[in-house]
C-alpha cells in the first residue's frame, strides 16, 4: 500500500510540475512567473520528501528544509522587487 501511495504522489507531483512549467513559460506577467517559480521550488521540496520516504534516508529531509527556506527568502526578495516597481512584463 505504501508503494502505491508513493507512486500516486510521484504522479501527482509530476503532473503539477508540467503545469507549473507551462505557467512559468506562458505567464502573462512577472508576478505570475514569480509565483510559478515558487511553486516549482515547493514541488521540488515535495519530490525530495517523497523520495526520502521511499528510500528511508532521512538526511534528504534536511535538504528539503534548506531548499524551502531558500525559496522563502527568494519569494521575499521577488516581492520586494515587484513592490518597489521593478521591471514588469505587463502588455
């Protein structure tokens, strides 16, 4: 049952990854692309967590936490850039 759950988790994360890449490439504005980039980092954390669960190596959870904190700091930086009137792709 655990193997099936891990397979379903990988499947859902993979489908989400494809959809996020479409939003990242086709996003109509810079804020849309920033949100897609943050979702990409969150999905990567999800992949690492599921892999850690399937392999039994808990050291990968430390990597996932560091990546999540780095992604949070990047989100704050992008938000400040956008709030201060950084370049926008609005047509």
